[in-house]
C-alpha cells in the first residue's frame, strides 16, 4: 500500500529517537545502560533476523509465487518468514560445522537483512481493508501487548541460565559439534540455538525473547493462513482469535524455550500439506513440508514425534497427488534424507560422543568430568553404604503410592487430553504459571463431522493424532503446542459455519469472556515485574533479578537478595563463587550481584564419585577452584523425587550426600528460606590444600 513506506519510516524514526534518548540518559545520568535501550537494541536485532528470514524465504518461494494464484500479503509473509527461519537454521548449522564456530553468523544475518531491505523483494498489503478486520487487528494487538512488554526484561528463568544461553554460547565458540564433558542438558538437538548464537555474536542477548515472540506472531499468521486456505476468510479470523485465547502460546512467546520454534516448523509443514493437495507445484510444497518436518526433528527431542506424524502426512499427500512409481519414490526418499541431514547433526554428535542419539539426560546417562560415560543405573555401584538409604527409598515409594488416588490415576490415564483439563486447571501441566488451554479447542474435532473438503478433515485428524500421541506418564502442556495451534485452525473452520447471527454474537462474547481474564492476569504479571528502575538505568540486571526473582521461584529470589545484601555488608567477597546443587546437578548460576563465571554445570554424584565418595576431598577441590558457598535447592530435590524425572534411588542418594556434605564441610546455613539453603564452605584444614 502507498502508506506503507512512510509508516515504516515513522516507526524507524521513533525507534532511533528512543535509542538516542536512552544513550544520552546513560551517558549523563547513570552508571548502567538503561534496560530499555538494551531491550530495544535486542528487538532491533531480532527484527533484523526476521527480515533476513523473510528475504531468504521469499527468494526460495519466488517460482511458486510467480506461477500460482496470488496469496494474500499476510500468508505470503508468514510462509516466507517461517521457511526463511528454517533455512537460516540449516545454513548456520552447516556453516558452524564447517568453520568450527558461529562467530560469523551475526554479521551474515545482519548483512542479509540489510540486503533484503535494499532489494525489497515484495510489497506486502498487511493493512486490513475492512473495519471488522481492523478491529480484529486492534484487539489482537491489545491481547499481545502485555506479553510483548514482559519480553523487554533481562532473561530471568531457570532454563535461560542453565540451558539455552550456555548452548548458544558453545555454538558461538565451537559450532554444533561441541563435545566437551559438561552439563548433560546442553546436548539437545538445539537447532533454534543457532539463531540465538547469531544474536549473541551481535551482542544482543536481549533479543532472544523478542525473536521467539516474533516466531509466535508468525505462527499465528500461519494459523490464519491454514484456516483461510481450507475454509475462507471468516475461518481465518476465528482461527487466529482462538489461537490468541490459548494462554500457553503467548506465555511461551516470552520464554527462551524452543517450543515456539517447534510450533513454527510444524505449522509450516501443515500449510505445505494443505497447499500440496491443490497446487500445480506439488513437488515444491512437498519440499517445504519436508523442511518443516526436519525443523521439528532438529528443534528438540520430543519434536521427533511431531516430525514422524507430519512426515507421514506429507508422504501420504505426495503419493496421493503424484502416484509415483518405485523409482520416483526412492528419489523422493533421497531428497528427504539430503534435506533433513543438516537438521540431524545434534543426534549424530550425541551418538558418536555419548552413545545415545536422542538426549543423554533422558536416556539416564551421565558424563564424567574426564570423559567417562556412566549409565545412571551403574552410578551408585561401589558407593559406601551411607550413600544409599533403602529405607528412605521405600518410604518415598509408599508416599507416592498413597498420594496416587483413584481420581489422580484416572487423570494420568487420560493425559493425552491434558489440553482439555488445562482449560479449568490452569498451570497444572505447566513449567510456568499461567500456561492454559482454550475451551474453544473442544470444537476442533467437529471438523471431522462437517462433511467439508478433505483438507478440513485433515486438520481435525492432525489435532486428534497430535494430542493423543503424547502418552508419557508426566507430560507438559507446552509439549502439545503444535497440536494446539492446529486445533485453533480447526476450531476456526467450525466456528465459521456458525449460524444465525445471534449465535455468532454469543460465541464472540464467550471468546472475549475467556480472553479478558487471561489478559488481565498478564498485565498484573507485567506490573509485578517492576521494570521501570531497570528500564531507566537505576538497576543493573543482577540487582533487578535479586529484587524480583527468577521466573517466580521465590527461594532463588530470596537467595539472590541475600547475596546482594551480604556482599554489601562484606560477608561475601566479590571473587567468591557459588555452587548450586539442585535437580541433581551443580550449576554455576548467576545469583543477584554475585555470579559464578561461565554458567557451567556438573553432576553432583559423579563429582563426588570421582573424589572417591570423600566429602572432604570434594570440598578441597571446590575450594581450590574458588568456590566458597554452596546453595542447595531442596525444592527441586523433592520435585524430582516425587515426579520421577530421574531414578528415585539416584534422587534420594543425591539429597542424602548433599545433606552429609553440608554437615561435614560447611558452616551452619547462613540463609534458609522457601526450600533454598545457603552455607559457606569451611576452609581446608591444611593450608596448602586451599591454594
């Protein structure tokens, strides 16, 4: 549209003015850069990454766009950007493998974004033309606003510090084939972390969450595209409204976890299947679908199931359209292998380095500091009697058995339908507060009964298969995010058939009544973050984290605050390091104004085992490495024991050995609150040992 370029210039001018004011305030008023400047820079870099993805995807799809009927601007942008993200991940993965690092990635992505803006491959008519559509856009903007504002904050959750940032840092320095013995959580497929590494290369750690939020918005646009392709504009509007009513989707958009990227790849594959069924370029859309499927496989280990389901659907659709002979089928399989290879590097690395391709942590393998691979079931062999506590293990099993009431057992038996329970039991299957589903997803399976075109039935079938596929004993709602997005598209198709007008109006009111409380909760959450002091530069990242806490974990928040106060009082030296024991691992976790360098992690029992199960020898080693404090997260021990995330004998042994270490090698706890203890290590008895 003619107003697009001036409007874009105004937004760019506003961004530059904001950055300028922030820099002046920093230069003349504060010792810390204003957090708002840091966040806006991260947003700018994330936007540049998305522009680079849009440019690459548009270039890849140029032949399809020239030969097929024109697609609306939103669909064109969504499909091109999603495909571009996937292609960039593959390029960075292969480049990092060849060059041994990703230090160059940020500059390449920035250059591609600049080239895209200069070439301007297409003009997108994204501004809606009708009043109803503009009202919908306004409403959606208001819905996502508090979530977007919450993203303008320091990374503040457990996974950021102990998993996602360390993975990105190692990719930046060593490429995807890093095999140094380290925290086992780092050995994920980690495809989206190549994009995170590119951001880190540009000094834009603050852009990781905005980039994920942009991926969430692109996913919403793909939901629109799928529903419109299947059943028209009305279905698309309903679908994107239902998508916005799923609070887990928006909550995860403000999170560095990769579930959003899994959803993006899955939706790209679904849209490709929908186009494949009617397009004259079925082969091209089959390739796009395979890339979406490969992105699912390479994003995280539980994306394997999504990739298998999506791959089977793509293969069936391609065979139905082309009816190939066996030679053509073999060629197609070869193309799939070639296209998928860059996305499977992480699995190959894990197989060669650790003997398990999927996920060393889930396969219960621990990596010794010296490179030894020790299966979990063999870890306690040869341990002294005091390490094991058979009575405690038996008591724990009895406690778990008594806690499993018939109602709870029945609920666990229908865990594939947890999206249904999550509509009234918000947060029950979540790793963060506020993760909920939407009751409108109940309409999704009705697509199978409407007698519409094949593609409509396909949506309902995919939703049911995707949700039923997760039969693990302890699933989490975010693992079903791709299926929930497809369910939103299917629900939109059903809602578009609603008649008469009074029923449509009633459904709109019900949808609004569901969204508004979620929206208000998000605003309250944003208010509780108290970002203003950090935004204007009165607080640095660690001080803000100490005051607010790490992602709603009060024990860590109080411990962080204690470290800040203790350092101010001189009880903690600036050079002291902290070992954090929790979830069966030791973390060098940044705590308030006191940080352990390197964000490292090692398995507690393996370190103790390597010290001959001698607590004092381990204490001496820790002291030599500069550690003076031990932080114990008892809440995570309890959580792991009761939920079976690790072998319960292992969990009990970990807690038991930590308690003994505290009793023999540490002073009484200097801080204890909300399931977190902080104790100072006693100095070694022989002075030479402490050097």
